[in-house]
């Protein structure tokens, strides 16, 4: 868009990842399309950050298993007719193989295969942001930092304890914030100048001056040894050739009674933990700031409903609930309940994430379980209490102990089976027709 004193600013959201570490939640959908916090998708956080920051020219680059993501963007992320146009858009850019018959081979290659978008938009600055993290960030502040420092590239950097930094791509920067090295998952992470015990890790969010981006992308494309990734290849190669700045994420200010937040939800453990974060009060991630709304598709569902049933009383405590979720004579503690789910009488559900349209039968017991969308849990089912039994029927995450009941596989109606059925083969995504 025409962004005042900044010139023309184009935002590109990288939304094509497979999300293999989030399997089986990504069996039928791209990682950015994975549901989060009862009513959102992961990508909603990146898009909300951009729109709330005044960035209204956005391309979403999609690739793997993109139908769910495309439907979500089409239904919920379109500007009205009065604004829609060349400078106000959230547009899908699926892989089109402009440069040959191949998928995107890395984050940098995704940009290379879409360089025409920069030309068509006549961008001055390009914001390249990840779609697969949960974060709240005023991106205009990062852009202002980029301009004020006359930077060629600015990298969003998060402070973490040095003892935790080795699992990330780390940044070494001088006291002025100029980056002098990138180290991928180092055993001895570099400490922040004047902040011993802490290290900068890359958040995977970048702002480029356009000419620098084009030159870097074209050069990297010629390198046959490159994996064509910004963090692994582009930035380590170019930081000695131009001015690359680290933007300290801790300095970011969110409007309202709020604070910045960032979490990589790339594993089932992290995904479950991020949901449990939401159930704290006060939470490190709030969804209730009217000055910084997290936007998504709105549906005309009825209100949630709680009622004693069949002689069973209800207890709902510490829960996040979406529209049309029903708790009928059940005990539900520290759970996330998505749209149109139903928990029937006598059931006890604890520390669990219940997906859209899920029906939990009577007298079930679930603890630390993720039930993906559209499942029907039969009456008297017990999940989360015996790891051996769970591993036979469902997906047991060995790192966290969380059990995942995956979305039912695509089947002919006459062959319909649900996870947990002894006949159900969870390794085969489709029935034999």
C-alpha cells in the first residue's frame, strides 16, 4: 500500500509450509490453517498484526494442502468494495511454477518464484513474515526502525535465555544492533551485548529494501548448493555485504493494556502449551484487547450453552469457548472448546483441546487430549490415562505425553470409521474405495 512517509510497502506472508512436526494436525491442512484458540487459525495472528499495523497490501504464498487455508482467507480476509483495489488486498498466491515445474524449495525460493509481485506492485520495502507462529507485534515500529537506521535488511530478534537459544537460529549483533553473524542452532549461543545470559534468536520475520532483496534472491538462485532459505543461506551470506539490523522484539509496544507475544507452535508440545497459556489469568497472550483485535472469519453460530442434563450437574472452569459449544451435564476444566462441539452428560474433560464439530459421548474421560475436528468419541471412552492403550488407538506425542485424536480420514459413507475403532488404520489417509 501507499504507506505515508515509508513509500510503497508490500507484505508477503509465507504460508506454504508442510508442518510435519505438527502431524497429524497437518494431515489434511497446511500448518498456517491449523485451528488455534477455539475459533482462529494460526495464520490469523500474522494477518492481524499486519492489518493492525496499517499494512493493507498482503500476498499469502500457499503451497501444500492449501484448500482449507484458501477457503479461510477467501471467507474472512477480504476488504469491502470501498477499499478493495490495488493498494488494499489480502490476496492468495498459490505456487504457480513461474520458474519451472517445481514446488517452492525454501523460503527464499518462494520469493524468487514470485518476484513479479514486487515489480507489479512497485514496492519500496518488502515485509516478509511467517504465517506459522502465534505472535502479536506492531510491525510499523519495526519498519520505522528499519528506515531510521537506513538499513538494507532488518531481522526481528527475540531475547531468550542463552540456555534455550541453541534450538533456534541465533543472531550476533553489536551494541548498535548491527548484525555481524548468523549461527544456526549453536551449542554456545552468542550473548547479547550488555545483556549477559541472553541471546537473540531470529523470529523468521524480515523487512527488506527492495533492491537488496532482489539482488540477494537472484544471487542465491544461482547457487546450486543453497537450500534457498533466508535464515540458513541468504542472511549468513549477505550480512557482510550490506547493513543488516536486529530489531529487538522486546521494545515493541502494543496498543491498549497488552504486550508483545511470540511462540513457535511447530510441535505438538508447543501447540498444547500455547493453548494452556491462554487459560491463565492474566495470560501472556490476551485475545481481549479491542485496540489490537485478532481477526478471523465470523460465523452466525448460536451462543455457547451450559446446562445440567440427565441428573448430571455441570462444572466449567478455566475454559476458552467458541460459539455454539455445548456442555451438557459434564465436568470441563482447563479446556479449549471450539465451535459446535458437544460434551455429553457424565463426561470429564481436563486440559484438552476440543476441535470444531466434535461430539464427546456420555461418561467419557479425557485428559491432556487434542481432539481434531469432526470426531465422534463413543460413550465410555477413556483417553489420556493409559499411554500404552492410547498409542494403539491414537497418536501419542512422546515428548509431551499429549494424545491426538486425528481428524477422521476421507471415506465413503458405507465404510465410515472413526479413530479408536479397531478397524481404523491411522496410517492410511484414505479408505480403499
